């Protein structure tokens, strides 16, 4: 199977596992990844997801160029739509998703990392949106999500030149939150996931849902969403427990 899913208590790890093609995605992998995320959203007790690639060389080298080479416009649209469905499923997962980028994140690989809530990477990571070098524009959301992550001017430079971004630059421009030696990447991703999972699951989901609206067109819509979710949080047991624990000077226990 090209997509591996494992679970440790509140945290799931999804591993892209097609090392012979540097974890590039063909339709089969995309379908499997979509199924995995549709399944994860219903998993009881799941609080955080880590997305990573197998091996020490590549997170994902993008869409499968060998599969795309002969596509016509209709086939290209269908392949693009499948990539969109996967990126949207990641972005819309109620639980936060951390991309642990362990090497190349090119094209669709970079775009799936961008659909995650946050990215950390290894020292050997290299990011790029090289689609323009292949005669296509980014097709899995990179034109929308990269400007959000690094600002419109830097996104324009990266998308229009297709140049590589190494880990130190990725950190500097805000594409990743932290850079680690490759051996430390997954342990650090798990630490980050555990820090999230220790918090109120209701509040974490509400915060993710509200943040997702901050880029959904009209900022007023995002602010309205934030206000609605903030009010709704006061109807949850998590809010009662979290605030009661503070008052009682103890650690909250969220169930
Ligand atoms: N697709 C298919 N196979 C790939 C691949 C890819 N993206 N990347 C690597 N491979 C395969 C290689 O062909 C090679 O296979 P064999 O020749 O051994 O059979 C194997 O993985 C190892 O690769 P290399 O031998 O090239 O390894 P190196 O270490 O020398 O180089 C590399 C690593 C990552 C620098 C290089 O492989 C590379 O440049 N790969 C291509 C990266 C790339 O350009 N990715 C972007 C793909 S385009 C849209 C829909 C979708 C998209 C856009 C629009 N619309 C509908 C509008 C998405 C676009 C993309 O993601």
C-alpha cells in the first residue's frame, strides 16, 4: 500500500510511501490519500495528524509527471480536481494537520504541505513550485495557499521562477515553522502534535475552523465565524473543565 496510516493514542501519522518515485502521486495514491483523510475525520478520539513521506530523501516529488505527460485538457482537469479534493480534505479536516517535510516537496508535494495547518522540515528539505518549467501552472491550490504562507510577492517569485527553496530560506520566509536534523524530524512532529493534543479538543477544532475562514474572502465573514465559534465554545464540557481547572489550580482533563 502506498499510503500508510498509524495511530498512537490521540495522534495519527500518515506516511506517503512510494519511494521508487520519490513519493510522487499518481491517481491511485491520491485516491488512497483521500480515503485515508475521509476515514481520519471520523476517527473517535483523534486530536492531531502528522503527514510525512517515507525515507530520508523526499516528502513528495509532486504529481506523477509520467502519468500526466499524455493527458488532454479533460484528463488534466480531472487529475487537478482529484488533487484539489485531497488538499481540501486535509485543509478541512476538523483536527489540525502537521506536515513533517523530510526532503523534496515539489509541485503537488509542496501544495499538499501547504494545505496542512503548519509545516516543519528536515535540514535537507527542498521546496519548489516548478510547474511553470513543465508548461503548467500550479494545479493543487499552490497559487492560493502559497501567497497566504509567504506573502504575495515572495509567492509570485517562487511560482513564476519555479526555483528551489532550501530549508533555511523556507524558515526565513515563513514557509515552515522549524527546521530539524532529519533524525529529529518525526520526534519533533510528535512533540508538537502532543502539545496540541493536550489541549481542549473542542477548542482546538473551533480555533482551526475559525482560522480557516480568515482567508475565505471577506474578512468580516471570518470575524463573524470566530465570534460564533467563540460563543458556541461556552456550551462545551471542555470550556467548563478548562476554566474550572484554572480556578482550582490543577491540570485540566479533556475527554
Ligand atoms: N513524477 C514521476 N516520477 C518522478 C517524479 C514525478 N514528479 N519525481 C521523481 N520521479 C521518479 C524519477 O523519474 C525516477 O524514476 P526512475 O527513472 O528511477 O524510474 C525516480 O523518481 C527518482 O528520481 P530521480 O532519479 O530524478 O532522482 P534525483 O535525486 O536525481 O532528483 C528530483 C530528484 C526531485 C530533483 C527530480 O526527480 C525531479 O526534478 N523530479 C520532478 C519534480 C517536479 O517537477 N515535480 C513537480 C511535478 S508537477 C494541474 C494538475 C496537477 C499539477 C499541476 C496542474 N492542473 C490540472 C492544472 C501538479 C503538478 C506537479 O506536481
